[in-house]
């Protein structure tokens, strides 16, 4: 069955370091993959979209890579700040009958001053 | 620019009661969807709509009904609430369902069934 895996354990890093979050998927080949940020008590907010023919996408301090051979996407936040603390969700586009995006369970990032 | 608006923000129901969760968007998006988010389960798709008058089931549709009479509104109805439906419900909208466009989420309705 199709599966999306994100680290369930929180990632703790110090301010100024680069945070790297992982999204692995199995048993399908998504044409698109999106990343979202979710703060406690709020809905997810779109950050970046990467297409299968793109290796890398950047937006300010954010960078996403998409390796269709490894079936993996990496999400990087450079020069991290305490305000980056949140849960980050990856969402590959699933080629199923009913769904567009299927969301991973998310990884919590905690940036300490 | 309101985006996606969900009401109410919080609700407590007794088992067997019915209620409607409201969702409205002002971006003229064709695609709208309802998710539930439970601890350790992530976001699961309940129902979706690709335009006014068209709805379909997602991954976990049992116990829920939807309708889409206008582009703007996509209410979710619980017919007979059960404790297993205690969850946080999110409505989302997008330009289309291809996955090539961002989804815009509301801030959720936190529902407790006693």
C-alpha cells in the first residue's frame, strides 16, 4: 500500500543551525510534493511545491529537494529561528481515485535560542 | 481577504446529536475538501468536491454527509454523532485537484462527542 513516512520524533536544534526534515514515500511516484507548516491550534499553511522534474526548489531560507529515485524529499530551513518552531507536513500528490494530496503525520521542529 | 472560514471553532455534542460544520471560501476555488486530524493519524480526507453540485467520498466518509450548492460553501454534516468522531476538522480549498496548486486551510473546528 502507499505510505508516507516522516520522523515522528521531534527535531531539536539550536538557533542559527540548519534544520533538515525528511519525507519518505513508498509504492507510488507522485508528480508533485508539497510542504506545509502547522502551528498549534491552527490549520496547515502552504510553504513550497516541487514537481517531479525539479531536483530542488528554494524560497528565502527554505529549500526542498525531491529525489524520485530514492523516493524522498528533504526540507531544509537555514539560519533557523525560534519562530520556525512548528510541525511540518509533507504531502505528495497521490494518483488515487479520490485524493489529490495525502499528508504525512508531520515532524515537530523545536528551535531553541 | 478572509480565505477559508470555519465555524464554529469549538463544539461539544452528546452521542446521537447531529450538527453541521460550516466552511466558506472567498477565493472562487473549485476544489474543496474536509479532513479530520487525530493524534498520531495525520490528516485524513473525509469528503471532497470538485465544483458546485459534485461531491465524492474520501478515505474516511462513514458518518458524514456533504453538499455543495454554491462554489463558496461546503458544509459537513454529522448525522448521529459518535465518540469516535471526536477530532479536529479542517476544511481546505484549492484552485483544482491536480495537486499542482496549494491548498488553503481554515483554522479548524474542535469537536468533542461525549
